[in-house]
């Protein structure tokens, strides 16, 4: 049990201070795919200002094959009501 080595890389993202940093996160994930990309406290990362760029990275023209994205939040109800995610994406 102590010698457990992950079979795929895991990229853990706690904050993304700039749009350029968000681009780097997805560039890194694509370069090590297959990988698990975890966003902690997604409401602090995907804001009304960064929402469009985030969705372009997730749903845009770039190939995201092999990237599993997981996001967490402590404010589920207010986050869903904020409109950051559109219907059907959660």
C-alpha cells in the first residue's frame, strides 16, 4: 500500500491568477495526457471574467483527449445559481 504509484498524472489546481496561467494549466494537462485535472474551489477559478476563456479551453478547438476534469466547490447552491455553468454542463 505504501508503494502506490499513480498510474496517470494528477494536476491539482488551487488558483489561477491570470488568463495566461489558465492557458498554462491546460497546456500542461494536454502535454501529460492522459491525466486527471482537478480544480479545487472552482468558484474562485471560474468567475464571470474568466468563464469564457475557461470554456474555450474545455470545449474549444484544442484537443482534450485523455483529460478528465474534476471540480470541487464548497458553495454548490450559490455556485449553480450564479450562472457560471450553463444548463447541462453540471
